[in-house]
C-alpha cells in the first residue's frame, strides 16, 4: 500500500537521518535486514572496499557483468546529483515510488533504532535488489569495512582495491590500522582479491585472510594489464586473451591509474567464472568499452576544456596531478572545495605546481571545510579567490579561461555534483560525445 509520503519528502526524510551522524556498527543494519527477511542473502554479492578506486572498480565490474547478460545491482556512495544514483539495477536508478514505499514501511523501525542515513539507505538497496531478482550485486562500502553497514553481506568475493590514509579520525592514523578496518570485510573461507597494496597494509590483509582461511589473490597475478595508449577518451591496455579476443581492452575511463582498477575488476571476473558465471572474453571487451562512471577525470567540454574529478583525499589528488601532467601541457585553473576531515595541506601540495589560479568553494555538505582556510594556506603562492557557490565559481572560471588553460573541478563529490548539475541545467551537452575508439579485431 502506498505511503502518503511523497517521493521527494521520502528522500528528504532519509537525508534528515544525518542528524544521527555516522555510526560504525552492525547492530542497526542487522535489525533492519531481519525485519525485511534478510534480503542481502538472496543473491550473490561482490563486496568492495578501498581508500580510492572502489567506485571505479565496481563500475567496471558492473559493466562487464551487464555485457555478459547478467541482471546486476550496483550500490555506491555518495551520489553526484540525485540520491537515486546510489542504487541501480542494470544501470537504471531506483525509482522514486520504491523509495516512497520503503520509507513508509520502514519508518517505525528506522525511528525506533535511530538508524542513520547510510544504514537506512543500505537496507533500501538490499531490499530493492531482492525485489528486482538480480543475478548478482556489486556493493561498495561506505566507510572502512569492518563496521560499515554493508558488512552484513556474506559475499561470494571480497575485494580491497588499495589502502591509504583517509578518514583517519575514524579508521586510525596508520596504514596498518586502516588496513585492519578494511580487512574486516573478509569472510571465513570466502575468496578475496586485492589491488596494489603497500607492504604494511598487505601484510595486515594477508594475515587476516590466513586466519579466516580466505583464499587471497593479488590482482596483478591472474589479471596483469599493460598500458598501451592514454588520452582524454580513456586508456587502451594489453591484457590476457582470457579477457579479450584481441589481447587488448579499451577502458572508457581516463587516467593511467585506472589500470589498477581494471586489473582488480578482471581478477574478480576470473573468480566469478570459477563460481559458474559465464563471462566470455568478448563481454570483458564490450563492458570496458561502455563503462559509465561520471566525474572521474571526465572531460565534459573540449572548447574550452573542462574536467570533473572527484579526487577527495591527498592520495587521489596526487593521482589527479600525475594524470594532468601527462594529458595537459599547460597550466590548470582549479575550482576546489574539500571536506573538513581531509588533509588539505597535502591535497594543495599535489595541485599547486600545476595551478595558474584557484577558486575555492564550499562543498554542499555539513562537513565542508571553510574555503577561506584553503585560501589562507595557499597565500600569495598562487592567485586565488573564494567563491562559496561551486556553480558560481564554475561560470566565472569558465568565462575567464585562457586559450592554453584547462579548467579542473575537484576536491569532493559534493563539489563535482553541484557543478555537474549546473552544467546540465545550462543546456550544455552531457556527456561529451567523442569519436569512438576503433575496434581491434583479433
């Protein structure tokens, strides 16, 4: 029966749960899932954790599974423009009607538990995937792993993309402590794949896997990739013929670092094949060519050139800087805003050598860092201006962009999302239509 709550107010109700903050723990989500009949147990799950790259890895895997004919659920966070982006089946976002019904049905339980926004949204995703009868769900952790609300799943495969310093106030200040939290997604006897982990983090993860008799695979073993060509359209990699009839894959995501995420996704594919999923090499080729994952080193305009990237911690900023050095010969103008719990000094240190000018903005989040703090940190080293509104900064920077300059919007999902929304509302084309990569015949 329909709730009287409108779909827009149902989503607002979920947002309002942020009043309860972030709670690391599984008691609430277990109670919500039990009330729903444990929907997370009705389909196979690939569970993905990591400091950076987990969203891209999830999107690559989703695209390959779709190309192989699977009905695929994908749960990621945060969203860019619409809440509904977080939960999708076969790339279709969860409809407003389902959100309305779910909130109407679960509201007494949510309020009794004082469940958080992420706990309620995770339960919503699990229930939607069950009702949609997905063949498999790809689920990204929200924060850490061990006590993250997604960690009530018993996955067919666990994945850790990488481990770096982020959310240190909650996960710990050392890589070992952060790795321990992420290794909490490992389940007894269930296989796991890891990406390129630093030695200390790898030891921590490997020890946890050994204790739980969970077979561990380093992605570079079964799925090595070698970069052949990189540009703003994406990357071409040499891979094993078990993943491509031609021995090459074009990945529709820019940034050389995406090779690490591709390797992890392909290693996951190999494990799923062993579980009985039919994923032929042609599906890997088609899936990587058609992957959709916005605001990841994404050029949304060529004249003038505008790039969106959701780099939101120091490690991601360093990767962004490395990509810009390789793909753009000149200086960049940055529209930048970050959250208060980030290491903004290291973030700025990565980007300052490339910057002709900064426009510092306020992310659309209660956790936003005051943009004036960024301006003070940069000082006179690079010309800069504080413009609170990300969209306002976009249009000013866009209008003043020089002929040899690149405009880069970065620092947070909450900045990239506001800019993307403003771009779409302006009537400008999105996504940018490019000439397709030529098909290589094996």
